[in-house]
């Protein structure tokens, strides 16, 4: 999971877009909404809706051809019958 930094987009997406011929890539693992940043919420906090939109914009304006959406409670199929993983945001 990426921190709140544009570095990964410059390193991968911009690099691939600048290849000849252009090789745009698809970000299938961007930030997940309501996910702890680098699994360290006490220090780095949680990704929120603004962080999700920022990664979308960074992806698309850097030359990628796609972006997926992820949500922390959804990927783990959170339900009352399951023990949550990394949940604790107020």
C-alpha cells in the first residue's frame, strides 16, 4: 500500500508512459478507502475519500489507462460473522 506520495506514479506509470512505443499501465492496487496507511494507522492514519480521488487523478494524469477502486471493509468481506482485519478507525 502506497503512502501519500507521488513517487510511485513517477517511478512506474510515468516511466511506462514515456517508453517508446508507449506502454501505459493499469493500477490494480491503488489506495483502499478506509485502509490504514502502510498498516500503521497510529502513525500514518487512514486513507479517506480525498486520498482515493488523489490516487485516481495521479494515475490518469500520469498516463495510466485505468484505475480500480478498493474499500478496506469490502475486500475482506467484512460482516458480523467475521473477525475484522485492521479495522479500528473511529
